[in-house]
C-alpha cells in the first residue's frame, strides 16, 4: 500500500529541546515537502526536496532544517523549538512533475511550551 | 508567483442540498489547479485536478469543478452533499512546469448537518 508515514503523530516538548519529525514514503517519489498548517493560514511550505541531496527553502523555513540522504526519507529538524512553532505539520511527496498529485502523511501535531 | 483566495472560511449546508465552494486564483502564467480534502485527523487527499483540456473536471465522491480562465476561478460543486462530506477543502495552484511550487488557499470548512 502506498504510504507516507510520519512519526510521531503527537509531540509535546519544551522550548529549546531539539526534536526530529520523521517522514518516510514507499512510492519512489523524487519530490518531498514539509508544510505547517495553522488556523486561518492554510498550508505553508517549510522546505522541499526535488531529489536526494537537493533541498530548498519554502515560504517559512526559519527555525527548521531538513535533510535528504535517501530518496524515501525526509526528516524535519527543529534545533531549538519555540512556542511559535506549535502547529500541525504535514509531510508530502509526489513525482517531480508538478501536475502529479501530492500524497500526504497523517500529520504531526506539535506543541512547544 | 501564484496566489489563491478562498473567500469562505466556513460553509454550513443541510444534507442533500447542493454546495459550491469558491476559489479564485492569480497568476501571470498558465496554471494547474487542484482541490484537496482533509477529513478530521487526516492528511490531505486529492479530490480533482485541472491540467488542460475540458474545463469541467470530475473528481471523487461526486464532486466537480469548473475552470474559468476569464474569471480566474475554479469553484468546487456537488449537487447533493452527505454528512460524510463534512471536511476542510483546500484549493491549490501551481504554474505549469517542473519546478513550480504548489500554493494552497486558506481552506473552507464544509459543515453538513441533517
């Protein structure tokens, strides 16, 4: 079954404590992306990757890092989380052609206190 | 750059009534248009997409959308909604071409009641 798997689903942490949200896909998609979803703001892109070892900033990259060492994995790293990063995060992937649909994970709800 | 406007943040509707969710976009180049649906506690999934050709696009669960280039709109419609259609709906746009990003609207919450 085609899947985008994010872990964890829920995470509560404190300011400044480094964390990683993992994302893995089994569809052999070249393109992967991270979004955050906030009420009234829709989805905003954090970072994306067109292929292995190729990453680029999206609209709201500050405070986040990513890596793409393997095609299937695209972890999101918060080196020093702050309360304004409390949000619902989604990983998504697709083939490199942008007329192909995005496939989303089920989300990670992060709370930073 | 592209932008998307979903003017209605919430749309309440009774079951079996028709519904239209509005989406307007802005772009100086040719675009692809998408509608995604998000059910509670889930990620987004594709409802339908317009790439080229016929301006009336049919998607899953009985939804359809019409691309109107002159009005830069891509409104989503369903002739008769069901309780299970309660969800958040996102319109999205990207320029044609490999490297263009997908820009989402702010979403419309469809609330279907008996």
